[in-house]
C-alpha cells in the first residue's frame, strides 16, 4: 500500500511538471481547507509516537510574539490509507512516504499537484527515525515553505481585489508600493508617515509606513529600531484618550532577524505593541531597510488589535502584505 501511495504521488507530481514544461496551465480545482491549516499524512502509530511529536514540535509550536499561546499551524492527521480526494485538494499537505526501499531520503517541495494554490511537501524516508532526522535537519525550511505559500495566497487575492490608491499613496512617499485589498482605508498621510487600516467592529488590521533620516551608526540594532519606532508612533498614533499613544511593549523585548526576500535585504522586528497609559495592545511585525539612495531608513509595519479573538491568522494576513512591497521599476 505504501509503495502504491508513493507511486501515485510521484506520478501526480510528474504530470504537474510535464504540464509546466509544456507551457500549459493545468486545470486544477481550487485548493480547500482553512488558512493556517496543514494536513499531515502519516499512519496513526507514527502520529502517536516520536515522529508525531516531532511534527507537532515543528509545526504546532507556539507562534512567537502573540499575547496568548496559539499554535503556528493547525494540524490534521490523516492516515495514508484514508488519504482520498477529499484531502488531496487541501491547500497545505505534508506527506510522509515511509518505505524501507527508499533510495534518496529527504524533503521534496511541490506546488499545485492536485489543486491550486497548493503546497505539497513529501518526506521520503526509510523508517520513522530517518523521517525524524529529516525534520531535525530541514524543519525550518519546511515550515518556511508552508508560511510562504500562505503569504502568496494572501498576496494573490490582494492583487485581484486591490485598492490601488493606497499603493499610490505609499509610492508617492517612498518610491515603492505596498499592495492592500479593498476594506483597507487611508487613515493618515504626511510627508514621512502613512497609516492604513482595515477597521471592523471588533478588530483592526493596520499598516504603518514611515521613513526617517539615517543618523545612527547602527540603524538596524534592536535598540535603534525600537527607539525610532517609539518616537514615530508617539508623534503620529494617539490613543483614544488624552496623554495616550501607541508604543512598544516594555515587558516583552522584540526579536529581530536579518532577512532577504526577492533580492531585497531587510530587518524584521517582531514584538508586542501597547498604548501608553491605557490597556490596548497586540502583536506587530515590521520590515526596515534603506531607501534607494541610502539616506533614509524605511519601515513598513503590520499590526493587529483583536481583543476578542485569536490573533495568529489576523497577523498572518496583514503581515503577508509587507511581502507585497516592490520598488518602482527603473525606466
């Protein structure tokens, strides 16, 4: 049965590759499943054992910098024998191909095998211990592949339903665009600060874009990023009451990472925001990078307020918009 399953999935992948090589777009059904959900195809004895614990430790670990505990992804286990059409169309699938005759072990990354847009990761291993070793070695790459697939879906949907005037406002200020869908509105625009938000009755998904002159020797240290953020937000983002404004939480030190995406280098800062002298708060993620001429630090930031709800998916949605940023094309 496992060999048949392996042949089936590889055959489907080969058909997908042949279609791509012929320059034809396969006619695939729309991917199913909830955002942030991953199907894990693995037999129950493995799921209940060490390998399952390793999968959960990787993909259901706590999502960082949220005010309460939430898993990175919601996992659904499906045994190989039950992996039929109802599951094959899911948006995110991690398929464990455990076969003693496997010659080349490792993770294989595929797109749009049975549906579109679909992220399929097949882990080929001789046994459960080998599969756990692959997760240990390539786990972060696997998690990032799923995360990028989730971002790409948000961006693709945004471009279908984009509110173009918001991108133009950002472009006018920094010479590059952040794409936002219908539902977002321009709340504030100055020469060096823009505030865009989708405000609903019980939630807010917001974006800030701001630029500041390069004055520090190390403008991308955590201390510089936090100090610059607090100064800009105190000036531009007042709270509901007098003597209140948005700032960075003093109780949880933000984390920073130096990243590269589509040829652009930036510093990610991830943490919690709060309102000084008030009780509002939530998570934020920012990307900071040099302007084209190197004289300014540009920051694009996503943040969420959703006191009544879990925040993982709200943040993932608005954070994805940061990855839609693109410089104006050179003439």
